[in-house]
C-alpha cells in the first residue's frame, strides 16, 4: 500500500508575503474553500500574531473549513502561540506551527542566543502549543544551513515535548536536491525517536530548485510537503503545489506515496489565486500555464492525434482544464448563476450580495456572448475587492485615440464623496487614462508593473490588467477586468491606489528578531 503524502498549503501565509499579494479576509476565505475542494490536507491560514487583520483571517478560515486542518504560524514565543490558539479555537481540526532559527548565522546575528537557549525556547513553545492542540508542527528555520548534529539534538527534544510534525525548511533556497535529500535521510536515521513524527519540507525557489528539493526529500522519507498554489511566495516563491502533486501522481512507478488531492480542481484554484493576488500565471508554467497542454510543432500534433501518450504524460482533464465547465450567457437565469457560483466555491452571504453580483453578470453578458468560469471568478474578485476597500470609484472614462493625433483621456471618479474630473494626454490610450487618474489622485507612486492577460479566448474576452505601485517602501498589486482593456487598466490602477491608501500595512514578525 502506498504511503500518504500530506499536502500542506501555505498560499494564505507564505504566499501572501509576495510583494503586493496581501489578501483581505474574505479573499482568504474564498481561497481556503477552494483549497478544501482540492482536498488539501493542511491549510496554513496565516500568522495570527502578525496583525489584527491576520488574526481575524485565520479565525474566519477556521470557522468555515471543515474537511482540512487549519494551521496558524507562531514564533517560539508564548504570546504568539496563545494568539494562534485563540484564532484556531473554532476549527474542526487545528494545528499550531511554531518555529525558531537554528543556523549559526541566525542564532548569532538575529536571535543572539546560544544553541542551548534555542533548544530551551523550542521545547517550551511546543509544550505550550500542546495546551491548545495535540497537532503541533515545529520548524528549525534555515535548516538548510544548520549543522546536522544540532538539528538532531533540537528535533529529538521537540519530539519528546510533543511535536508530531517536523518541518525541515530550506529557508533561503540554498540546498541542492541530492544534498537536501541526504539531509532528510540522515535525520530520520540518526534521531532516536524519529518514528514518532512525520517529516516535512518547506523549500524556497531562489535557485529554481524548490520542487526538485521537495521531491528529493519525498524520495528520502519526507511525507509532508509545504507548498503554494502557482509557487507563490516571498522572493522567488515556494515549491509549486501543482508541480509537486502531479510529479508524484504521474510517476507512481518512482514514488512510494501519493496525495489525496482531487487534481481536477487544480486549474480552478490556480486561476482564483492569480485573480485575487494579481499575479498572472506565465503561459509556459507547468500544469497550469495556458501552453502547458498546447502543441505547436506539427510532429507533436500528429503524434498526439495518433496517440495522446506520445507527447502528453498526463491528461489536461486530470488537472481541470476541461472539467467542471458550464458556459452561461445573457439568457441564463438567476438560479443557474447562483448554482454555478456555489459550485465554484463562491456562495453569497445574502440576497443583496447575490442580486448585486447577478446585475454585474448581466452587464457582462450584454458585452460578451459566452461567460466562462474564469469570467465569473474575475467578476466576483472585483466585486469583493470593491466591497472591502473601495474609497475611490471610477464613474466614467472617455478616450480618443486617432492616427496622427496624440491620444487623450477624460476621466471622472468619486473620491471622498466628491466627483472629480481630469484629463491628460499620453503615448497611448492606456497611458493617457492613467495620467488622467494620477492628475486627480496625486499618489506620486511608481508604476513598477503593468501586465495584461486575456481571461478567456476570443476577441470579446475580458482582459485582466495587473498594475503594481510602489511608494515609500510599500508595494501593492491592483487588478481590474473588462472587455475594454483601457477600462480594465483604469480599474486596476484605482484598485491599487485604494489598497495603497487604505489597506492596513501588514508586518510579518517572522522577519524580525525573537
């Protein structure tokens, strides 16, 4: 019988640490519901001690998720662990994940603690976490650069203290697959009580090796992998959930384990995370990229037509590319719309919310013949974002772009209860529109990124625009969708400005000294 590979998703915690990827409470709940449908084993919902917003998000996720374990992160500090325990009180199944740094450079320069003090803190933290749940995970931060003898000592001690999962993080993405796999094998062999805990890995992608390191660890006995949807995460990101899961599922001849995930939900989950965070998926991204199952070469096309297995090692349907799709249109009724939204994990909290969403759906259907799941996700993401943080709203936009003439735009917004109108010229329709907005908003922010992606196919497809603004060390992503790409650009810019001006600045205390 195959061993079970536990999938620990940290999109809502580590993924949120991507610059500009902050999520609202409702957005975290939507993603958590999607992860639950995906049958993720453990959902790390956030860092309750980081801020009141993070605490409320973890609390909200714990209150709605029933089939997955909900986890909260905590430093090896009593106040962090107590905060996590409080946030997880309503969870059907809860886990506290506590950590402390163990590499020489971290202990000396960041913690300013001796190895003995670090072990003492770790043991005390695990014992305190056990007061709230018997499902406790411990991580030696920067394990990839820690001394193996010391790792053996601290891990043996936390197992004795009650830790049930030992997570070995390659915090800075420094390890090589062969080396990292050997580390896992050595720890499992050398620690006397290793059989009393599940070994886990959490790999970062600084050298592009997060998935390779994770799989090397699995080959050497790790039975939990910490990962994120689309490989989202700080710096270069984390191990990509979809790549880890499908590598293990596809190569059952090679791996002695498998996950319980319903892989048909992968693409839907990927698109949802991309829409909410404003991080588009690159077309050639494995599994979930638009080109992942596309064949341009004539030789490849001929081979696939004769036998799919010639050039496809897995079926597109198995990861959700053509399953669970219903096309809605302008004649679709309110019940069909409501039913599909529930199936997509986006139920409505009230009749008012349903009516508002259905009105927006009908507006979109008047512009676009067929409405796909991706359109619905974009529509709801835009609506929920507006409800959470909309202080500035686009009322009208008029653009003139003519051959031989300088494009100009006139825009009207509502801000602080007032209607403001401004105009500007630019190098193109989008440039003129954003300059007109800036003439009214005076953000003085730097536009660090402008990206356009089509949500579905066809010339009437909605365009999804992502903009990234930077100001005084703050980074936010804004997104907007519309069948008119200029309007989508204006919506994205306003969305980013709303976040820049009104969203709480979140701090992540794992980045400061303990």
